[in-house]
C-alpha cells in the first residue's frame, strides 16, 4: 500500500518531465524552422532584388532605344510633312495661276460672245430685210408671169432636167463610142498579135474505141471458153468489150478515156501475141497500166517543158498528163492547155503582166477535167482546189477559178485566161458541137432578145456569134436602143454558157412613106 502511494508521484514527475521535453523539443524545432524560413526569404529577396535591378536596367535600355527610334521616325515624318506642305504650296500657286489665266480667257470669250451677239443681231436684221425684198420681188414676178413661185420653180426644174438628160445622153454616147473605139482597137491589137504568133494546128482528135483484129476467128479466141477471156479482160480493165458483127474489129466502151486507152493497148498486144487466156490477160493489162501511167507523166513533163513552166509538183504533172486522153468537143484538152498557155503568155506580155504566171495558169486552167468525172463540182472549182494543194501562187489559183466567169468578181488574171481559152476554143474547126446543142443555143439567144419590150423580131446569125434585133421605132428611141443592147448583153451573160463572145446589134429604123398623086 505504501509502495503504491510512493509510486504515484514518481509517475507524475516522469509524465511532467516528458511533457516538458516534448514542448521544449517542439519549440526548438519551430524555432529552427523559422530560422531556415527567414534565411530562404532573405535569399529570395536578394534574388528578387537582383532580378528587379536587371529588369530595370533592360527596361531603361529598351526605353532609350525606343525613344531614339521614335525620335528618328518623328524627324522623318516631320521632313516628309514639310516636303508635302511645300509641294501643296507649289500646286496651290500653280492652280491659282491657272485660275487667273482661265478668268482672263473667260473674260475674253465673254467679250467675243457679246461682239458676236451684236453681229448676229445685225445679220438677222439684214437677213429679214433681204427676205422682205425677196418676197416683194417674188410677188411682183408672180404678177408679171401669172405663175406662182412653186409652179415657176417646178417648170424651171423640169426644163433643166430635160436639158441635163439630153446633154448627159449626148455625152454618154460620145464617151461610150470613144471608149468602145479605143477598147476595140487595143483589144484587137492584143488578140491579133497573140493569134498571129500562135500557129497551132487545128486539133480534131477523138478517143479511139475500135480495135482492129486480123480476122473474125480472133473474136472467138477473145471470148474464150464459156466467155472466160472476155470476162477476165473486162474485169482487169474496167471497160465493156463489145464483139458484134463488125468485120475485123471489136469495140471498147467506157466513160473513162484512160481505161479505154489501157484496154486498147492491152488488147492490141494480146492480139499481136496470140496467147490469150486469163492469166496472160491480167499480166498484159498490169504491164500496160504501168506503161500508160508512165506515158501520161512523160506527156505532162513534155507539155510543161514545151511551154516553159518549170518546177511543177509531180502530182500536177501526173494530172496534166491525164488530159492527153481527155477531149472536149473533139479537142484534145492537153493540146488545148498548151495552146492556152502560149496565148495567155502573149496577152500578158502585151498588157505588162507577169508572163510566167500567165503561162502556168493557162497550162493548168483545165486540170480539173482530169478528175471531174470522180469529183462533184465544176472543173474550174475542182482545178483551183487541186492547184491550191500543190502550188503556192494565189494568182494561178484565182485565174483557174475565174476563167469561166463563174465567180462574183473577176481579176485581170481571170480575164487573160478567159480570153486565151476563148481564142483556143473558138477558132473554126477546132471543136465540134452536136446539131441539137447548136440549135438550142440559137433558139435561146432569140428567146432572150424577144423577151424584151419593143422588140419586133430577132435573128441569130454567124453560127450564134451575133444576134441582130429589130425594134419598133415608135416604142424605142435612140437612147432606149442603147439601153436595150446593154440589157440583152447582161441577160445573155447571166443566163447562157457559150464559147468566145456574142455580138448584140440593135437596129432602129424609121421610114417615112408618102405617095405623089
């Protein structure tokens, strides 16, 4: 019991000592932490002070640099403003000077306007006075003549118009007669020289379609067993072989003259050789085609060389050679082209035009006839298109296109080639026409003339080269006869195709008949 009483104080003392130790330990730890915190704060404050000092130094540098830049910009701006103010002042001074000049000019214009206004008033008063005098004179003239001014003016105009028409008609007749005389003399001189210098023979060639054979026995060999030889020949050449009762001859029929020529030569070779069978026929026809093509090219070269036209394209020479087997109204077209080239060159020389161009155009003017059976259109248009592909001369193309006057306008080259073509085709005997075509042309000429008012009768004479027209003298006067001739010529040119030219003669005859009793 006593031992327990003695142990309580000891425990209390131990407890209090422990509490006191804990309190003092906490206070020591708190104090040590405070010291550490104060030390860190002092370090942070020194670092912050250093950073602030550095920032202030940099800010001062930046502020001084910005201030310098601002001062420089301000100085530049002020200098620019001073220049602008000076320029504005100069412009203001110039504007002021211009304004003063304009004011002075306006003052001068106003003074002139005032002067003109005064003059206009004076002129108006003079004009009114003259009008009054004119009216008074007109009234006096109307009283004297018994006609109004309108009637007098109309009568005067009618009288002047009649006089002017008579004078114009007289001068027109004189000018037309003079121009016709000069033109006819010049044209006759040029054409006569060209015709005299060209001494070409009259060409009357036709394509040969009959092939002679030695005997009628050869006809059977040409037909062959079951007709195989004649079929092989027709297939290889593209022509129809007509074997009839004609003694010692067979007939070839085809629209293509080149095919007919190939068939003619091949058949002549087969008859001469005597070996006639399909294989031999094909061999001979093939070789003959090559020979005909070579001969056509050679003929084209010879024609160009003969005329003096050089450096023609090979395709043009080939087409030119095809004209060797082409005829027009019985006239060989290649020979006709050579003759036209000569004539065109002579006419061009007389007119002072380019002779080489005229010769080339004359030689190629009918080249469209080489392919006109295979191409649509007139041979002039076809020929112009062909030459345009291989020749760079626009004059040649234009003359070919215009040589039949089928275009809206005609150049000097078209007239030259047309004249040469007409001379070559219109010479007596050079071409033949069927009787039906000839009669139709004469009838068409007379119908055109009879369609005009005042025509009594008309006659086509000189094989259609001239039409003579008799007019009624009471319906057609002298001037009307001249106009009628021109109108008939125009209608003939527009509505007919004809070689050369047609002369239109209008005859007006007045007869006075009286009887003495």
